[in-house]
């Protein structure tokens, strides 16, 4: 694994942080927070994070016609709305999105 850092001392510091994460056996939430902190230290800006609902809503806003056909936009809107209803009812609160077809 490469840190893609050109300065040896910085690369060493990043590597040590990643090794510490590995050894600590963090939960997903803890690992995300640590990686986000490391990213911010390196890049100087925050790591983008969004819930699936927020991401899909923002994505849908960027796809208004004429970017895509009105019929496609309507289909996508309906899909996001159905997911939002599922999220609100808690049916998918702990479910992970998957690309695997069943």
C-alpha cells in the first residue's frame, strides 16, 4: 500500500497511523473517524461523507432535464422516494446497499 506522499517523514507518519488503526481492530464508525482525521491532516479539507439518502438526493438534483430525459428523471425520483419511505420506516436502516443481483 502506498501513501502517495513524496516526503519520507510524512509518509512514515501516515503509515504509522494506518498501522495503529489495523492493530486496534476498530469498529466501522471508529475507523471512518480516524481515516477522516488523517485525510484532513494530509489534504487540509474534510473528507466528504453523506448518508445514502443525502447522496442520492444531491445526485438526483444534478440530473434534472435536459441532463437526462424527463422520463428517466421521474423513474429515478420514484426510486429515491421509495427508498426514503423504506428508510423512514426503518426497514433498511441497517441494510447495506449491494450491487449483487438475486
